[in-house]
């Protein structure tokens, strides 16, 4: 067995460890690498491959995704590693005794993201429900994976795809339903309103509330631990309610002479006079025009750009080859959504580490 002192010495060259927190599965002290930094990817892989040389154990985690702290698992976990893959990237943790070295490779953020991770957001939501007399486990189902297959897809559709030589459409506006998925849960299961409405009302002052509103419905249908799609029916009801409200609004806009340009999950882009009507307001589940008098152009269902009050905005689902050239989308300009040919995908191979390819 190669001396672990050499591994510690190696790891310390790249990042300093933190003391492992009991019952915790992660460290907040990550050495962060950006997906668009080739040197960063190479260094992340170098660290991962070095770890493999030491035949460390795979960390035993609880169903909730935390490092197991029960006595029979401590010997294994005191010399172990684990990684976690999400849509935003990959994290890697090495545990030697009471110390943890943590590394992450992920999507570039323009601003530091201080929100809690989805699992903690969901657990906090669950605790708040319990304190309000709602035991979320009472809603758990055994056939959640099957129910998940019947959940409606998010409404993501642009009806007028344009090329870079087309002028942008003018007199364009956007309607947004406020925290629409959580509102859908309240509409279909009114008992949750006493939990969700206060979270919504205080979301601007409490980032934790915003995280719970953003993540809870998705966690309910997730097949991963610790959710196992146990609350997929609640997620299904919330999403169906959202989709019905967006479609109903689309009909109202069309009948009033507006032109529907596209859907983006819980909102509608439309052209014509600014619309006002039933349900408008700033409360949970109500709607408002959050973008008005825009110049708008869509490339495909997942890529569009608009200018509002002289400020350029881009919405691009996924990471593209152009992100590697200009990773800060705040610096993008009109027409830059056409400057890529492929989407960039990161994969993780257990023997090789991170790989990237274009689709």
C-alpha cells in the first residue's frame, strides 16, 4: 500500500483540508474549477487519478446522502472518497481520518451562489412542514418512479425560430407567474399554503426561502437518494396546475389579439399591447409583466435573446462551445447566441475522470 502521507502531501499542494463535520456529507470549503478552464479540468482529473492509486474505500453514505457516522461504518469511511454528479457539475471528496479535501468542477457562475444545496433545502422544507402539522412522509408513495413517468414536461417552446440575419421582433413582453410550481402545490393541496406562502413573502430577505421554493418540487420527483420519487404525485399535481394556468393565459392573450412567441416553464413571451387582467399581482401564484417593450429574437426552444431598456439579456439552456470562449454571459452581445455550433457536455468516467464532448 502506498503511504497515505504521500497522498496527504499531494492533496495539500492543491487544497487545504477541513475537519469533517459529523453527519455531514460535504464540505463548504471546495477548491473550485470551472468547466471552461481546460487546465482546471486537467488538474481535477490529475487529483482524481492520484486518489485511485491508493485503493481508498468508497465512502458509505446514508440514504439522505450524508457520510454514515454509525460505528460499524467509521473504519471504512475514515479512509475513503466519494463523488457526486449533478447537472451543474461534479464534486469530489477525500476523507482521511477526520480531514476532508473537497474539489468541484462546475458551471461558471457570474455571481457567487450562496443558496443551500437542493437536499438541504428539501430537508428544511420538510421540517417546516412538520412544525406546521404536515408530515410529508404521509404523502410518500411506493410507485413514485412510475408516477414520475406520467408527469407533464415543462413548457419550454419557442414558436418562431429566427436566424442571425433576421431583425428582432419589437413590442414584445413577458408574463411571469410568481413561484408557480410551489403555487401549483398550494392550489392542488391547500394545506401547504400555510407553509409556502410565508416562504414566498419573505424570499427576498431570506435566500434559504428562495432555495426551498426553487428546489422542493424537483426534489419530490427525483429518483436519487433520499427522495426515490416518493413524493412524485405532489410534484405531478404542482406541475400540471402550472401548465394549465400558462396555457389558459395563452388562450386569453390570443383571444385579445396578442401573438404568442413562446413558453419558458412558468412564463409567456408575447407580442402586442401590454396585457392586464384577472390574476395579475405580486402574490404567490399571481402573474405580472416582468419584461416589457423588448426587442426579442429566438434561435431555438432553448436559446433566445432580448434587449430591454438598452440592456442585452440572453437565455441559453445548457453550456455551449462559445461559453468556453466567452464564459461570462453578461459580456455577450446581440447575435452571440448564433456563435456556437454545438452544446458542450461533461461526463464522468470512473477510471478516467472528467471528459467533455460536443453534441
